[in-house]
C-alpha cells in the first residue's frame, strides 16, 4: 500500500519546494519557513494495546526479546519533542491488563506514567472495562490527559460526562479534531463490567463526528483513535472498513488486533481520498509516527511516516 | 475521481528505518516504518530519573512476590491454532486440576475435557525459569474455574464453536476440523455419546458467553470451583516442580485441520 512512485514523489518534493535539500539529509528537521507557502509540520506519535507492559520483555521472551518499556518510550518521545515543534502523543486503548502492575495497582501505575510521558489523549479499549466502569472512573484521577470515545453512550453510568466524545487541539495555526471509536462490547466484555453502556455503530458515529469536526468546526485534520481492530476476514467492523465506508477522516490510529504494520496503510474513502491507517503491535514494542505537512490555505496535506531514513529510501 | 490533485496529495509513505541502532535480530524489517522500542534507548531512558523512580515505586512493592520461581520450562511455549505447546500445557493442567478437585470433593465424576480460549493466554513462556510474574502475564485475568455437565447432544454446540474458532486450547478430546465443522470426535478415546453427560472444566468468562461462546447454555449442572485459573495453574506447577517435574508440553494432534 502507499507505493512510492516517481510521480507522487515528484509532487511531494515540488510542494515542499525543496526537493534537493531533502535528499541525503537523513534526520533533517524540515523548516516550514523555507517553503514558499507556509507548511506546518504536525507529528503524530502513537501507541496501542500497552496492556500494562511497563517493563520491557526479557531477552528470553520467545516473541519479543528485549522489546518495549515505558521508560524507553518516554525517552524517545522526549527526544522527538525536542526536535519537533508540533507533536501529539496518542494512545488507542487497552492500557489496562497484562502484567501484575494492573492486578495490584488497578491502572494507577500505567495512567500516572503515561501522564508523565505527556500523552495528549487516549481512547478506551475493551480491557479498560476489566474492573467494570468503576475500574475506569476511580482511576481517572491518576491521569492528566482525556479519554476520548464517541460511540459508547455512558448516560446514567458513573462515567457519564467523564469521557470526551471528541477534542480539538490547536498546533500553530492548525486545528486538529480527534474522536474515538470503541469495539462492540457484547460477547467480549463480561456484561456486568459494562452494564448500562450503549454501543453505537462506528460508521454512523464517525459520520456525525466528521460533520461536526470538519464541516462545523473546520478542523484541518481529523483523527480517529480506534479500538476496532485493523482488518476482518468476515464483514466485521474494522479500521479498513471504517476508512472505506466514510469520508472526511484523515487518519485512523488503531488498536485491538495488535497488528504491527510495517508501513502505514492507505485506503481510499467514499470520496476517493486517502485515509492513513496505522497500528504498532502491542505492549509498547513500537512507537508509531506519522508526520503531516499542512498548508492551511490550500488545504494540502502531505503525510509521511518519518524522515529519518529518507535518503536510504530514495536510493532504492 | 480526483477533483483537485493537490487536495489529496498524501504524497507517499516515506518510511524510515529505526531511530537508533540497526535492526538486529528482532524481526528485522517489521519495524521499518515505526520506531522499535529496544535497548538502544536505555541510556537516554535512564537519564529521566523522576520517571525511573516512579516505576520503581510500583515495582519494588511487588517484585519480591513476582520474582519467585514457580517452575522451569524445558522449552519456549507459545500459543497458536489449531493446537500449540502453550494451549496444550494449560489445557492439560486444567484437566488434572479438575480431576484432582473432583477427587478431593468426593464427586461421583471426574472431568472429561477442558477448554481454554487462546485469547486468554496473553504472553509466551520462555525456556527456563518461570516466575509468578510471568504467570500473571500469561493469565492476567481474574477468571475463575468452573465445571459444567452437558449431554453429548448439547456438547456438539461447544464442538461447533471450537471448530468455528479454528481450534482453542483443549485436553481430553481429539477432533478434526473440516469446513468449519468438528469431525471424528473422540472424548477419552471414545466416540461422542449423545446421551452421556460429560463434565467440562473451563473458565467463568467463557461459560458466561465471553469470546463469542454461547454454547454452554444448555447444561445439566454447573459448579464453581472457587479458584482463579491463574492461582490454580501456579499451585499446580509449583507442586509438580517440587516433585521434580518441570513445565513441559507436546503437540499430539488433539485438534487438527482435516483436508
């Protein structure tokens, strides 16, 4: 997906107006001032399905030897934030459950550490319900970032009014709208743990969110934090289906299926525009990064996963 | 339709390799669009002492308990379908735990088969020492063990579920999966008897319809064992290890895909 053809490469550099400068400058931090029109670079960093894996996997682990670790993610995020002016750090759900940290501290450790890392927002995964609705509401005092979900109706529950249906962020002159979609809970979460929560159809809700964020609020970038899962071999709801069945979503950052994507996937939406979908495995084994270059006046958006090895790639 | 070419100029996915060290042996190539989180970040990570201290605050509270060695595994065990070393190990242990329980409680029956969903096995077991903490990672949920009695005729619904799931962790049963259906089913070496009542050890989550399992509804009897799966597995592994038997498992074709 998202093949690197000569024509779109040329367009990319033409728009940036500095193709030659780009070449051979791995790690070069793009300066928007150099472009003819002002391009703002927005760096999205994201995780999913952290599952309480605060410590790295040991070297003896058969699948993920020596990978992961909150302290390392913290260091990498801080490094990128020193390099980039406009970043957002986002999580796509299932922060809870997977190591003794959760059994003993009920989410406090994960949420406090993620707050310290500077997360800007997260969405709710099915395992956030593992200790019931109180297991979420009672731990929220440990977090300084919002939970965003748009398709669970918490009316009449302890979470009523505590979960944001969407949130708007401003970076430079760019307006970024973020909404969140969670997976069907029935048959997945024990009914006593999600009692009173109403699940609404993700596509229906996404359309309403896009109307609000893109049409009414005039957001330049619309991001969906999803815990629906990447793909489905049946016709179940998933990020691919969501992208194809809607319009107006620019990026879907995903979770739930623990999918480790080599490159972000690009899917055409109902308007034949590209939607970028990314997901980075689980347990903090990777940090996702998508850089956007946005020209607010012309409505132009360019996405790249990163620039660090751009030189290497161009030789291919 | 491309109305405005510039409008959808997501030019392309310019992918980078990795922020720091070369991608060594860790599934090379997989991480090339996103950052791998590995030891090359340690030097930087340790500089944020406030962050490290916050982790330690939680870690020191549980480490002494979590670092206890429960047993030793002769090889790495991973989960997978239709059968796997890890799911076979847990399902076999559950069958033994169930039979032990029936014996201790002077029940007129034992357990005929065990069922555990692969989705409930949340990490792999490495070769070597297995700590309490590792078994918490493998079985983090607070799921409790239950025994249910079902007629063979009703058990067929459960077998259909196992087939639809392309296999789950089972013990005491041998079955093929063909076109999404269970075939050549043998329980305890015998053909399925639709009139006989079979006893199954599983977890409350599944029996209550978790993971899409809704085939346990028609049953003859139901018993809570009042113990968590994790605690039962830890106790079972500990007892065996004390008598010199470590964690081991094998693939024996208990669930297979028939062509």
